[in-house]
């Protein structure tokens, strides 16, 4: 593939990332267990109150890894339009999840885990690092957030 578009400014990249977090429904969720065994799955998500909210069962590897590990890497896009988000995880039971967050997930996806199996939990991911790039021209300056603070 030939790269013909100029690199976006960091400010434009941040706007594009935030727009994708609002628009997209699926995110790749990368976790690992205590022994380092990786797990990668797509899950529905919503961007709400400056955090990613998603839900899965605590009885599956991803749910256990999110709960026990406390950290996660999320990925949007393909290799030509990458967004990587590293975040700290907090776990919320269906009874304790903020109504606004559960309602935002329901409004975006049409699914409310609270009405599903009791093994579902909600997970809030607060980003501490965000990278975004389109091709090699944008590798420089791809770090848009570090230590939980937007660089742009």
C-alpha cells in the first residue's frame, strides 16, 4: 500500500479517537491471566464519562483476567487506522453499576447485561495511555495520552 495522505496533527488524531470511541460498537480486549496466558476477544463497549464501559461474564477468561489483573489493552481499527488504549480496570456488579453507564451501553448496543445471566459484571476502563496512527507517517507523535493525561 502506498501512503499518500499527510500525517494528521496530534489534535486531529485526538478528535478522531474520541469520535471513534463514540461511534464504534466493538473493541478488541486483550488480557492475560496470572501465568501470562493471553486472551483476545471482541466485546461491545460504550464510551461514557471519559471511560470505556463493557460487560462480560466473570466466569470466562476475559472476565476473570479483567477482575484479577486490573489492567487491559483495548484496540480499535485495523493496521491502517490503529487506536490502542491501555487502562485501569474497576469491576461493578449489576446491582452497583451506575445507571447512566448501564443505560449508555444499553442505548448503544440494545443489550442490558443486568437482565441476562447473574454471572455478568460491568467493567470500567479508565485510560492511562492512548496511541493512534495511520501508517508509518504517523508513528512519530502517536502517543496522545500518557499517565492518564492527554498530551494534546
